[in-house]
C-alpha cells in the first residue's frame, strides 16, 4: 500500500464556523496505481489533494491518519512535512503553469528549488535533460523565461519539475483542464509514461473530466459534498456504477455520437448543499431519486465487492 | 441569417504594432434560420475572434459580414441598436460577466433603459418573469440577489434570459458551458436546443467536441484562422477528411473508447505561417508532399455540403 488515509477530517475555519470540506475520508492507493479523483466544483477534491501536502490555515486538521509507504505523514505540522514535500510527495497544483516565476529563467528556478532542498543541480541536470527529451521539450527551455512557453509546454515543464526527485506520490490537480484536446491527450499520456517508468510510484489525478480519467486512471474515486461516494476500478465506475450520484453524473455527460434529438440527456436537479451546515445523513439525499428513510442516517463507506467501495444505504441494504 | 464572406482579421502585435498576426484568414460560412452551427478549434484558432467580429466588438480587416443581406460593418447608431436587438451573445465566464456590487438583475434594468424605456413596470416584470421561466429558473428564487448568491449555472442562464428579453434571432454562444459543472452543463445545452426549436439561430463556439456534436447540425473546424473542414456534424465526426480533423477526433477523451495510438505532434505547433497549408508542419499523413508547403489548398466541396481544404 503506497498511501493509506484513515478517517481524515479537514475543515475550513471561517467566522461563521467550520466549513466541512472533507469529512471522514478513508481510502488507500496501491503501488503503481493511478487514482482519479472526480466530482463537481466545491466537492472537496482539491482540499483532499492539498491536505496531504500543505495543510495550512484556513484549513484546519481535525483528526485522521495519513500513511505513505508505511510511514506516518505529519500532515498537521507544516514544518515537519518539509522533510516529505517534493521528495516523497509532490503536487502539481491547479494553475501551476501560471505560477512559474516570470522574472527568472526556468533553469535558474529549478536550480534554486533544488538547492533549497539541499540537492546539487549539476548532478541532477543530466537526468533533468533526459526527462525533458521524454516530454518532447528542447533543452533550450532551461534558458527561457516562462512567458516564452505555451500552456502545454509549461504544463509539461511543471510535470518534469515536480517529479524530478522520484516521489512516491504525485498529486496532479486539474493539469489537463486548460489545454487543447490534442495537448491534453499528450500530457495525460505522459502521466502514464512517468508511472510506467517508475518516476512516480502512484498518482492522484484530480479532475472534473471523467472521460480523461477513463483513458488513464486505474481506479476512480467520486466525491460528493466533502464525502466519498464511490471508489472502484475505472471500468466499473464508467460502465456499472452503483452509487446514484455516480450514475447520474456519468449519464449526464454528452458523448460523441449522442445528439439531443436522438437521446436527450438530463442534468442532476438541485444544488450541492452548503458545507457550512450540511444536512445530517447522506449529503446527496435531497437530489437523490432513490432516497428513502434510512438516508437520514450517515451511510458508511463500505466494500460491497472486491475493490468496490460505496457509501449508499440503498445499495448496501439491497446486497444483504 | 448571418453570412460571412471572406472575412479576415489581422492583429497588430509587437512594440509599435509592427508585426502582423493573422488571426482569421478568408473565412466564409453562413448560419441559416433556426440552425445551430458549432465553431470548433483549439486556443488561438480564431474562433472567439469570429464571434467578436459578428458582434462588432472588433473591426473586420477585410471581407464582409451580412446579417439578412445588410453589411453590418457599415450600420450606424440607430440601426446598430436594432442590430443588437436581433443579435446578442453570452460569454464563457458567468462570474466575471456581472458587477459584484450590484444585484444580478441589474442586467435586466440596463436592457430596459436602453431598449424599452416606454414599457410599463407591470408589463416589464411580466416579461422578465416569462424569460426567466423560459430558461428554467424560478423568478422568486433568483431575483433580487447578488451574483455571489447564485450558482454558475444560474448566472449563465440569467445571461441567456437577458438575451431573450430582446427577442433575439441570433445568439453567439462563446464557450458558454465550459465553466459549468457536468451536472448543470446538460441543462444549459438542452435549453439552447429548446430555443433553437423556437427558431433561434446559434453560433456555438466550443473546444469540446462532444458538446458540439450533441447540439449542432453543422460543424466548422478551424485551424490557425482557416476553415479546414466544414459540413454536416455526423460527417465531420465519423467521416473526417482533413488530417487535422482526424487527429482531433482521435484525441477526444471518450467514455466508450480508449485512445488509440495516434501521434500528437507538439513541437511544430508554434511554426511560422507560410504560403502553404496551415497544417503542413504537424501533418502526419504519409501522402504529404512538397506541394502542400507551397500552396494553400482551397476549401472544396468533397460531397454535398461537406467541405475540406486538403490536397490529399
């Protein structure tokens, strides 16, 4: 098991109380697994990614354990986490490609970054150049300013940079969403390539685009309003999902070859609940077409088949 | 309805505007009454520029845009107002389309001031209510609220309702659903389909190919300001002719099929525009020849209603 998360609870501290952005999250990722994390905006997927590496105010750690390679991660202590960041666990945050320092050349930025972590740039440079070849970037980019690179080039540069020290876990937050379809495909395939070459042991790919995950991920975890809804292998989630939310989400996606005149798709009625004071029990209850009395209780996230976890009373009780 | 005749737009870039950047090159197409046409292309392909030229937000360098046989580049003041009575647009980011200090319904009162100063209060409120209902919103729930109190999907539908107040005939929808969540996306798309059935023509600008297929009868594929392929949506998607369209269709992430091994050429994307085919540098076709690099292929009709610009 590369990553194991148990009962992780992370809230946002606001003047009006806690926003329950991540509530009782338990799951694990095996070695070499690319796990996709999907859900609507505001469901807590970015919070989950960030809390594993940079849990800082207004985020507040409440409880829970995170283990990476059987080593406990001190996620609640930002300075102790420094020993793990970049080396063991690395993140490509949302809009990372716009976060490259515009005033210095990319090579200089990498060397400063490495020396801050007490690594020698000269020693690592041959490996860096080898990886630049792999993502089809010329070595000249090291002498360029970020403004000289296109979006896709910057995204590939960030990918190389964040995996340079071969971390065991890479969190990639919406790295393909701002790119064109053709570039998107190339970057997504590079993620898989990096895993295959063992630059990164396992990955969490956060995106709202399930069709991308279908192409590259081994398993998909669907979140809804700060809670886990369903986790299973990619094929199961896309073709035979069990959670009503996953079912509705998958069926609302327009596919090539589907036209409104032939098959009218429908969205999910209603809105996501406010997480400042979420309803007790299942948070999807109000929008769920199959909700019943039991849904006022909190559904547990249980394994109903091998590697298929789900938090829904309807599906659990039918199985009994 | 709307007809573009050899429309080009060249931007001036560089310190003193010394460099010329052709954004749209000799684009001709038309949108008929009650038709949805998708304009598909990557970033930088000029799709938004075309939308803005139709809306007269930027000037046309050469060519003509005709709206019901009237050249829109020459119309002035009063006529221009009439033009905006018929043609409106909705843009990508609903969150930045509003002024956060004012309530969201201010967009309606501005329309009233500009276009309907003589309409009575009760009549006006009725009109607002009916157009809000037409876009699937409950007026009691959404009126009198600030933009931050409404969701992205609601704000976007608000903007469509605003356009409907004017009894428009043509809507430029520039990436209107790319900022919305999957669960509300389809609702906005269905709304467009419904408006279309009532006779509205829509130019649907998008980079998401599956959305384009869902809603439109015809699709136009743009690459670096040129139309590379145009025709019936089904033909474009299932029987593409141009190598670029083929590559694009193979790169769309789909839920029913895994990606095939199609090489995506990344390096040559930034190449200079030459006299030849715009796609020459990235073209992977085995039949690519030097002819392609010397002369730009014309847009020819391959089969009825299906145009492509490729020598192969």
